[in-house]
């Protein structure tokens, strides 16, 4: 037996004090297999050891929440016996090392989290952060990630309906790939992961176990360095065809009542699924490792337990249900093996070649994992932005902004995704939120992913509020009621107090916004150590919001609909240029505080707009976000192929046009419409019509020219 | 009208096609499994759906074309039963030899999903009776391997004998002569890359695909 040396402990990513904790918990020295199991379960990725005490501050409850954080995904009630099940998860480190497979398996993993709960996946979204558009690696990473997301999602027949792509030098050495999946189930057919029933069979289904992805969770819990490229073998390889078969086979079995509990084998594979299922059920589990289907001969239990081979699930079946279940999996040509049973020991016991090779108490592995209250330093407040000279060419700036990396059209990306399969995509990519019909009904889910990392960096609290508020606003802008969010918290190393300060601040801001908007967090994921050689990413708490509209025919789109309509601006405008895209792209400054979010005004404005969408008063709606008022109006004009004419306000035209004040919407109405009293400032800003976007007294730009600048950026960048 | 949709492992537009057929014919289609060795009696349309049968491994459609059910489909097609293959279904039909040519990787190498303009080249078939000759319609594509290629003689013959059903009215994937859909010589087998089943109701934003199914219904029912 291998003796456990301090070097071996370190290779497993465990600190000396954590190893001492293991010795104390089990009262003896672990063998190598047992050490491996502790190392993955206590990795940051699986244990949330640095983030747990802060995550607990997020509101997670509402009358419509069926399942909050702690399961494979969150579940909300959307009426009529229907439930929406969703989660977002990161696959950052693998995607930087091997972009196609890293992104593809990220999509596969999040879909398994959703269908393991009984839901048919109906929508995928992605929040992607890349380095500077001009960085030599960015192009190849973008191409690989987009191809990987498309390659996996398209094959499984789940539409990729939305998401976001951003570029910033802080991601040069550490891109972010966050994948979100939303599924639909019946509220009385939701499956959970807690094992139960002493003696019940433990069943392995899906693909065989190979030697890929061993230590993936540990890699995802460490910083990058120049040797990270050598970690390519830790990246898993996805097989979307296998995933498609697994979805169909699992859903077919779930229609019977054979399953007691089920969980996918995600990060840390067979280890985390068996440990978590047994821990949640307060039982023990015994596995016969000789029965695990393997891809190659001679695999050791250590390799089997730590493999992250994809497209595998672990289930506890009712006694006697094995033949029925096996027939379904054989029909779909998938592996099916009874590999153990539920015990009353409270222990994880693994037998191999007739010997007990692992015998550990479950509590210390899961529930008693280390929990750290790491020191943190609050982010110092930014000094107010001083005087900024007004724009010398307001309309020229508009063309530059629409054709800039962060604001340019994402068509090149989403045309590589099948965003229509399922024939329920009512609003395709390019709008404020994707709208996906609940199959066979008039109901639709509105889904949006958002975060503005530069705001979070400048002020984590306001940035955290803004990330939540922006998904809420985007969902509102299509006419849906926002119900709940999933979060994907991407930060640098938590061992640095200033990074922990960003995390703590962002959580506080998110919690405030969730409370003010009745918009709880139901699932999420934390990805730390996103840095390369000490260079951290911008703090990026990606938010995926889900809302509901009772009748999709009532929904609104951002496209201008007709000439001669009135254009109104909802919400207060202070002309906030700090951290704006205009300031960065035109003045070359990333400076000042981000725009504050007034949550009371946010909610009042949104509720007012939504009511007017639903009663048919508004002809077009768009929230004003990145880029400000004039950019938002240009997007509406380009989408509708109709121009607009607006009158500027104030003396600083750039602040009026490109300030990024929050909580605002542009709406259009038929001429002569009487709008009801508005709880936030409301002002008429112009009229629709013509073929240009015109700012009275300043100038005009033809829609064709705007569209050209907007559409050409990504194709040009990728062709270079 | 009695219809059937063939499901291969990896098909993923089978439900969408079944929903469209039921919407327009009023009757649920029979769902056939690739391993089946018999067709239900009296079928008036056999439809092969889009998706990634067998993961597109080997070549798109190649493994599915050898499925047990395909022997029956080929036999039925020979007897004149209308057969419609959409996207991966078109790829299966070429691999099974029911249609000439091959669907290669898109010229741009990337997967492409968007609405495209299509010219209806012939209305002299049960599949296209619902359209006006020369009409331009908009139907989405979603494929990686939609680049139709055949030798020049075959292409000439397809054009001369009225076997080109749809032509792209814009550049999409590098297809020879911008061919988007073709018929067999008898006119009872249609393969097309665009997805008419995705544009059959108002929620889809346009209903240009509807007329294909309605035309079939009028001719066959």
C-alpha cells in the first residue's frame, strides 16, 4: 500500500491542516483511494469551502420556489402543475485549456443537472467572457467555445436561445464559460438525489468509465500557471449523441415509478454522486467496483472513483425494478449495471477483487467538509468621475460603439447554435430575453443571462445589485414576470482578501436586489481561482433569470413597429458616465463609480412597464443598458428597420446619449395614446419614422450604416 | 391522412415534425422506431426527421440508412408511397440511395441556423402543390452538412427532369446550383435541408412551411 507522504497530500490539493482534519475524522491514515476521495470532495469546486458562509446570505425562498439551492438544480412552480428547473454552471478552466471540449462538456454537464431532476431540457444559454478582442488567443478560444457549445447542444436537440459574450483584457489568461440550462417537468414528477431504502440497488447507467478527467475538480480549484496547458488530459471529452440517448432513456424510466433517487456523475464523478446521494439520505452505500462498466481494462478503483467521464448517471431503484429499467437502457444502447446497494452503515464502502478498498464514514467527507471564513477587505469606493469633455461627434461615436467588441451584433455566435429546435422558441436571440413556449400551452418562459463585470469591479455591491436587476429588467421588457435566478459566481483567488472582499460585496448587493424584487436564488455555482500568474479576472457573478408570461401573444419585442409612433423614456436619467462603454471606447478610460441601482425605482418602473405590455398599450420595449439611451434606440431601429428622431436633453450630449443610468426602458406607443401615471420619471423623447436615427440639432445616421457597423465586427474579427 | 415519423437514435426533430403533421392533418402520426421491421398498413406519408441520427458518426445519415426500418421505407418508396426527408432525413435518403447526390460539410465550415429565402422551383409534386410557381418563401435551416453536391450530369438531369424542388435564393452552404431540396425521378420522395415543420404556426413568426403539409393533405387525403 502506498504510504501517504506530505508530497502526495500536496499533489491532491490538500493543505496540511486539512490532512490533519482527515486523520482526526477517520482515526487512522487513509489509503491513496480514500485520500483521493477526500481531495475531490473537499476541493473548492465540490465543497464551496470559501464561499458557503457568504452564499447563505442570499434569499432562496418564495411561495413559488419548490426547491432552492442544494439539489442538482433549482425548481420553481409555474402553474398548472408545471415546474421550471434550471441552473447555471461554470466550465472555465477546461475551456481555456481545450475550448471545444471544455465548452461542450460544460453544456452536457448542466443539462444532466436538469434532466436528472425529471425535466426535459428546453433551453440552453451561455454567458461567455473572453480576453481582449485583439489578444492573440481570443479568436481561437472564441471559435472553439462557440463550436463546442453548438456541437453539443445542437446534437442533443436542445435549442440554445440566448446568452452573452464579452471581451476584456482581464480574461486574457482565464476565459469564462458559464452554461445555463432550463427544463420543464410536472410538479408531481420531480426527482431528487437523496438515497433511501436499505438494500435498494445502486445502478450505474450511461457511458463507460474511462481515464479522462481524473482530478478535474481539483484542477478547477487551483490557479493557472504556465504549465496549465499540460493539464489537457484532465479535460473530459463529450459525446452529445450519448447524452441525447441518456436524456431519452432517463425520461422514459422516469415516467414509471422505478426510481427512488438519481444524480448525474458530474465533477468528481462517481465519488461525488455516491457520497452526496448517501449523505443526503442519511444512509450508507456499498459499491462493488468490479461491476463498474469501464472503457479499458486494468482500471483501478482510484481511477474509477476520480474519473470525470461524461454522460453517466447513478440511480437508486426500487427493489425489483431492475429488469424494467434495464430493458429501457438496453433499448437506447446504454450501459446498465447494478454496482451496489444502499446500507445502514453511514459509510462509503468500496469492494474490489473481494477486498474492502475503501471504508470511510460519510459525514466528514460531505457535511463536515472544511468551511472557511477567509479574511476579506472591502473594495475602496471609487472617486466620482471628474469633468469629461462632451463628445465631439455624437453620431460618429454611435457608429463606433455599435461596432465595438462589447456592443456589436452576436449573430456570428448564435447562427452557429440551433436556437429553434423544439419549435417553441417564440423570441429568438437578439432581444432582451429569450422566450420559450411551454410545449402545448400559451405560457412561455422568459430567460436572460446578465452581469456587468466592470461595474462589479468598481463597486461590488452596486455591481451585484445591477447584475440581478438587469436580468429582472430584461425579463420584464418582454412582458414576463421575473420569478427566480441561478447564479454563477466567477472570481479570482479567495486567498487574497481583496478578492474575498469583491465576493462578499457582490453577494450583499445581489441579496439586496433579490429581496427588493422578490426574486430568489434557487441554484448556483461558484468558480474561484480564476487567475493566471496573479492576474485575476474582473469579478463576474453571472446571473441567469427566469420569468413567466401567461400568454406569449402578449409579449413585447424591441423592434420598432411603425412610423409615426411616440417614443418615451421610462426612468430617471442622471447622465452617469462612470464605467460606461462610451467612456472606455471613446475616451479610453475605465474610471469612476458604476451607475447606482435604486431598487425601489427599479421595481416600480418594471411593474409599470409590464402592466402596459400585458394590456397591449406598448408597441415596442427595450431596456437601456450597456451603451446607454442612443445605443438602445439604435438597436430598436435596426431590429425594426424603421428610423427615429429624438430631441436631446441637457447640456452634455454624451451624458444624455451614452450615460448608463439604471432602471430605464424605452417604450413606443401609437400616436395619441394616453399613458397612465408613472411612478418614475417619464418623458417623451421623440417619434419613430424615416430611415435614419436622428438627434435633433446634432445629426443623423442612416440605419443601414449603423447595421453595417453593428453586424460586421465579429465576422471581420474572425476572418482576420 | 395516415402518416408516420421514423425515429432513429439521435433524431431530434421527430417531435416537431409529429406536432406539425398532427396540427395540419388532424391525426397523430405513427412513431416508428429504427429497429422496427414492419410499416403500419396504409401509410400515405413516411417522414424522416432532422437531428443527428447516430451522432452523425461515420457520415451524416450513413448508419441510419442501414437501419432495419429503412428496408421497408425503400420498398414503400418503390411502390409510390410519398417519403419526406428533412435535414438529417434528407441525408439519410441520399445515403440510402433513394435520392442522388450527397450532403457535404457547409462551405463556411460552421453550423448555420437562420431563416433563408427559398425559391419554389416546381409545384408539380404533391409536396409543393400548395405553393405558387416561382414563389419565394422563408424557411429556417439548421445544419452543419447541408452542402448538396452531385456530378454535373446528375445535376443537369435533376434540373431537366423537374427534380429540383427548392433552391436557395441566397448563399447558405455552398450547395451546387444552390439546390436546397430534390425529388426522385418518380416525384414521390423529397429531401430538403430547410425545416418546414419549424414555421407552421404564428408563434414561429411565419407560416411558410404550412403550405407544404397542406398541399400534401389536399393531394393525398
